C-alpha cells in the first residue's frame, strides 16, 4: 500500500500531520498557560490583604483645611519644634492625636518612602496645611495598610503617645511643604466614617458625630 502513495501525496500527508501536530502542541501550551494564570489569580484572591510594613522609622502626614484647624496645627508644630526625649515625643504625639479627627488626608508608613523627611509632603491640593511627623523607635513599629482609615492612623499615633524612654530613638514634627512631584508617598483622602468619634448614616451615607442621635443631613434616626 505504501508503495502506492506518490511523493505528492506523501507531502500532503506530512503537511496535514504538521498542522494537526502543531495545533495540538499549541493547545497544550495554551492550556498550561491558562491553568497557571488561574492558580495565580485564585491564589492571590485567597490570600489575606498584605500586612502593613513595619519599620523603626515611621512617617506620619496629616492634612488639615479650614482657618481654625490650620491655625491650631501651625501652633502645634511651633510648640513641638524640638523633640529630644520620650516625654516630648509623647506630648507631641498626643497633640497630633487631638488634632487628627478633622484631618482631610493622611499617610502612615515606613519613613524610607519619604527620603526628604517630614518637611516635604506629596499632595497637589491647594490650600490647607500638612503636618509631618517622623518617629524613630528603638524597635520596629507598626504602620497602616489603609491610609484612608483615620482610625488606623490615629491608633499608631496613640502608640507613640504611650512611649517609654526605652522606645525613643528620635522624633521630628513640622509643617511640611507640599508638591505634586515630591519624593514622598501621596496622602490618602480620609474616609469620613473613619474619623474618630464619627459614625456613618445608614440612610444617606453622610458621616456625623458619634453622639448625635439624628443625621444632620437627612434627619435619619440612629437605631439603638
Ligand atoms: Zn443621613
């Protein structure tokens, strides 16, 4: 039978084999790639969100807007222009905690993200003032994974306000210059409901003070 096949037919059969074989190899490769992608995506979605970085040097940036807040924050920065002890770091941190609930934008992360220090912040917003607070611990300190949660940022500030002498390696608090292209991490807009002492209206979504029993925006009553 083989002898009955001409050269032309052999070439045709060979071409068909090549096409079919190539196609099969292609399908197998495609299958492997797709299955890998699937496990990569699936693996990522199953994992918990990334834990916030820890660092000995941690930077806080808080932005405030409005005449009263800005005056308060300027005075605050002037009062704590020199921090040389754990006591002074505690007092500075406590003052920042007190001011923090009205912050509009925030950042808390490893200081390596802001090589120019607390005096230069990354924001393109006009108006307002930005407070930069660099704290140096003797041990790795926690930072915040979600900077839009003011509650989380304030929680880290509270830890500094409880420092003992052995925790203190340094601290610096000042008003920051701002620039859109500053070599510093961008501040995140604070989610209103994460402001300490605030709650979120379940009818209209507006944030208001935790002790109010009615939403000042829509009049919705807070259920017990
Ligand atoms: Zn409401």
